[in-house]
C-alpha cells in the first residue's frame, strides 16, 4: 500500500490474508507461542445425534426417542448455545409444551456433562426429543445447530523485567472474539414398517406398546330410561396421545359422545349409556392394542349380559323426571291421557303471568333513549361547567363585569323594596339602592350621585326620575310631584323578567287483567292438557318483540309433554333475553340434566367466574353500562378541580376499567351466544353426513336430540355443523338455531 505524506511517499510492507472455508478457521489449540497447535473450529465444536431405539426398524405411530449432543471445547468458555433444529420427513414430534414452553419439540432444557475426545476435554450439552413416524418407508433426518463461540486472543509474551508485566493479569483481563459457528449431523436412515391389519371384530385403539384394558360399569341394576356409565380403564407403557375412542353400536341403547382423559401411562374412556326398553340385553365390545415386543395385536374382550328392569312407577311415565326416549315402548293415547290427567305438575315447572315487557329486536333498541342520554349528558355537563368556569375567570379578571353580575343578582331584592316602600322612604331607597345598582350595572365609578348618573343615562324618563330624586335628597325644600307615578315609572324601567321552563317526560306503565284466552291456557296447563297450552303460548310469540315469560311458559308446556329438545330451545332463548331470571335458569338446568348436558351458571374456576359475570347482562345492557361509564368519565373531568389527586386517579382507573370491560363483554357476546351460530338438534339419532346428500354422504356419527352444534355453513336445505372434533352435514329441518 502506498502512503503519500506531503512530498514523501512511503510503500508499506505487503499484507497476506488467508480465507478459510466455514468451520476450517485455525485457532490455537494447545501450547504457547510458536509451539501452539492450530486446530479448526469443527474440531473444537461439533454435533452428534443418535436414536435411542438403536438400528431396529419401527412401526408407524411408534415413539422413537432421539438424543442430540453438542460438543464444545472447555477452553471456549462462555460460548453461547442455541436450540438445535431437527429435520425429518414424514414424522411428527411429541409435544412437550407443558415441560418446555420455550421449545415444545424437546423434553426440557439441555443437560450437561464432561467428556474427553481425541485428548481434548469437552462440555457436552444433551437435548432429547421424540419423533413419531407417519408413513412407511425410509425416513432421513438431520440436525443443525448454531452456536456463538468465544475464542480467546493469544497474546505474545513480552521480554521485559517490569514488575507489572505478569501473566497473572493476562488471565483476568484477557480478550476474546466471538465467532458464529454452524454444525450439522445426518442421522442414519430409519426404516418404518406399516402396522399389520387389525383383527376383525376388534377396534384398534391406536395405542402401541405394553397396555392393558379393563371394562367397568358404575351400576349393577339397570332400568329403562336410567343412565349408567361404561368406562374403559387403560394402563401401561407408551404414549396415550394417539388414543382413539371406539364407536359403540349397541341396539336398544342411547349412547352419548365419549369423554377421554389422558395421563402419563394411563387413560380412560367413559360412555354415558341409557337403556331404551326393558328386557334382556348384551353389551359387547372388543378392543385391541399393538404390542411392540411380540409385534402382534393384543385383544381385550368384554361381553356382559344384563337384565333391564321396567322404569320406576311415576318416573318413566312423567316425561319430566326422565328424558323421553325415542324408540322406547310407546303407550296408548288413552293411557297417556289418563296418566297426564292424574299426575301432579312438577314443583318448578309452574307458569308465569305474561306481562307486556317484551324485548325489542335488535337488542340495542331496548335502551336506545337512555343510551343517547348517557352519551350526551356527560359531555354536556362538561361543556356547561367549562363555560361557567371560563366566565368566572373572566369576571375575576375584569372588576366591571363582576360588579355588573352582582348587580343583576340584587335586582329582584331592589324591586321588592321599591314596591313596599312608603312615599317618605322612597327617595332615600332610590339613593341607597337604585343608584348604586345602576352604577354597577352601567360601569360607573362607585359614589356617583343620582344627579351625575342622570346625565349619563340615555333613557330620558329614567334620567328625569333620577334627577328629581337627587334634587329631593340634597334640597329638602324641593317637592317631588306624585311619588306614586315616579315609583311606577322606576319599577317599569327596571323590571326585566326571564322565565326558563324545563319539560320532563315521564313514561307510565300500566297493567291489565289476564285475558280470557290466557286464563284458558293456564287452566289447560293445570289440568294436564299441555298441548293446548303450548299452542296458545306459541301463538303469542312475537318475532320482533319476544317475551321471555312466553318462551318460559312454552318451554314448561313442551317439557311436560315430553319434547325436551323443544323445551331446551325455549329456555335457551328465554335465558338470552333474561339472563338473570332464576326461574329460567333453574328450568334450563333441569332439562339439561335430563339430556345429560352440563348445567349453566356453575362456577368451578376463575374463568367460569369471568364468564358468569359477562353473561349476567345482555349485549345491549353492557352497552348501557359502557355509556354510563362514558358519562361518568365526563363528569369526572367536570369535577376535576374539586377532587384530590389520589381520588381522581382511582376514579379514572375504575371508570376506564368498567368502560373497557363493558365493551369487551358486549363484543364477546355478539360473537358468541348472541351470534345465532349455535343450534339445537331436534330429532334423536340425527345422522351427521360427510356430504350434503343422503345418497352419497357417509354417516360419520349420529347425534342425540338436545345436543348443541355450531353452524359453519348453510347450503340450500343443508347445514354444515361442528360438534367437538366432528364436522358434517345435516338437514336444516333437523336443527333449530338459537337466534333472536
């Protein structure tokens, strides 16, 4: 390199640079000075991997534990290690989210150990994971790891005898440079075999390993219409994440969707089963698991013959105490009518008096007036207060305006004194009250006399009155003509009245006596003619203004007649309109228990408590709460000059919390229960098809009456719904949407 400095040119010595490929950078390994051995980064830091199952082949779905080791020379202290990246084709990884939320593919944070390799001491970081093959054949895999190495800078030894030139300080204040380094390791190919065909007559649970299945029932005596639980208890060694519940096909029984619980080394599957008719029946179920040791299916058989007794007297026939079972032995119309007339009504299924208090649709119409008032009253109060405060500040800064304001405040008092004044006191009252009042009103200096004021008043009549009154006060011999006339003239000139009227509109509510048709419906319900009562309540429904009391009464009549799905729809809609009505909630939970569904309003954890608070009000009522908080925020801004700092901050935070909570609850409800996307299955054993066609669609499963499904798509006479993890098509006449 040529360096020019003035007239002098200097040519530097040549500098040679050597570039190494990635990982081949030479650094000092051992020794000092010229005797140091140069090694590459690939020798100081590398990665190794292995499968803990050895070289044997595996089956589809089998857990294959994998171990990754990062080797780093101990001299590279404080080097930073990152999570390695596993690359396999056609596999899934075991989810370790609960144990390692930072990287769910690995079972936890890496473990460390010390090891010696090729005469060097290394720190080994061990990572563990589990892969699950998804297809048969050869599976290739690799692991890539990135690390940031801190390489110490080798310093030359100084030839000096200074006491400060000590190698001890080089160890404390030594320097190092950071180098990014990537390493890779390729796993040997893994051979994956397909599972043999499952034995006929047995359902494969999807489990691989050493497992044991036991079958139990929670009852020994069985009755028609009484539910019991069939449980599969599974224990052993292996992963239960792939456990699949078998689909039971038991003629003469209603079977509800299973409940699956998975734990480490155990699992359970529970079915709620209801016998439909009395007699002899057989419960048979065969399941299979694949044993990896013997490489064969292990079958667990269950077969039990049971005797189903008749339903208890007064329970199965009521249609209320137990659910109405489709396919059960039907009674004759005469027997059913006789039993309906003889049996007493349930003590909770009583009717309510129907009032005119329906709920308007859309929901925000119910409180629209109050909503607008609350949205406007807060800002209005703030503006009025700010205007008054600005006016007061202007008055305080201008004494003339303050005197005029005080004068206007004394006007009525002066007028009353003038009306009651005697003739001999009139002149003195004018001098003491009227003249100072006019001085303040007109902005004249205090102490201005009546005569001086008369010269500055533009009204001739008022000026003449003041002049005569002033002359009478300072010249006792002067006679003022007609005190009464002077009094009337002054009163007429000073009198100015402003009336402000505020009109308030109050709405009155009135009730009427029960109509004859309504009384007839109540009488029909009391004597057991529930169909007639249901027809009347159904005729009273108003699509634009539904009444929760009518829906509640209709649900009672349908429940008493045995239509539990129809009564559930009525109670659900009534609960949407009146979410805090205890009678509606009690009857809704009563029907839910009959249909083997969870009850509403149950609080088991903080999340349930939050949902309970949100569902205490309708969306329009939450909007009203938000509007009230909005109005209070403006009132707080209005009163901010009168409150202390701590009180202002606390009130502001509380009102903001209520405001945003109300808006969030309103949005949550409009996107959930009030969205109209939830429906109730109205017929028992309704098929869920894979396609919107009865001829080409495959039956995925059957859904009992009363189950809730989520509507995803509408297509002519078909609707696509979701229930748990199942999706399929149903006829639109088989469900009823919970839409207001």
